[in-house]
C-alpha cells in the first residue's frame, strides 16, 4: 500500500482500531458537532459503511471467505478467491438472484470514536527512545497531516 500510495494519491479507510497513516484514513476521535472534523467523520463513516455492507454481503453469500479470520491459503490465492466471489456476486446481482437474509446483523457497521489515549511525546526527543518508535510517530504525524488536508479540501468544496 505504501508503494501504491507513493505512486498515486489513494487511501484505505480504517476505523479507530487502525493507526492513522498517510495511506490509512481513520476518523477523528471526539469531535464537536457541525465542525469540519465532524463532517469528515460523517463522510468517512458513510463511505466505510458501504464497504462494510459489501463485505458483509460477500461473506453472507460466499461462506468460504468467512471462515475463522485466518488464511488457509497464501495471500495470492485468497485474493483470487475474493476476486472470484466479487465477480460471481455481481453476476448474481445482474441476474436478480436474492441472497440469504440470515446474518443481516453482520452488515451493520458501528463506527465508535473512542477517547484517544494520551501519549507522552516529550520522551521522543530522548536519545534512549528506539528509532522504530520515532519512525512510527513520524508516520502517525504525517497521517494526521494528510487527514487534515482532506478535511480542508472537503470544506473548500462545501463552500
């Protein structure tokens, strides 16, 4: 994803369980109503909801991709299974074939903005802090900057 992002501006949408990164957009935690950040969260959640519902439909129709959350094959083969499931699902939609109604509760997506844990950033300047932690923090900060740029762009389009 990093290489793809570096070639072309694109993003993955993640929930609050993912770390904010330049290529991974997550919602803001605890926003005030009717602010640019709250509008971003609403758009983000709406878009993610479409993806989650689609994944839920695929898992409901094709149980072979909804098994134990573990890969039984290498990731290339799994990607082929998912690609095949999407193609077959689209053919079913075109043929107006219904899908099973059981498991509809799996289609709902709740995006909860939990309170952001406080981090002690003062220790990042300390020489004893591992380089990996500094790099992770730099990626997080760049991700927050990218997210803010998108918020600003959405606000400009809104006006």
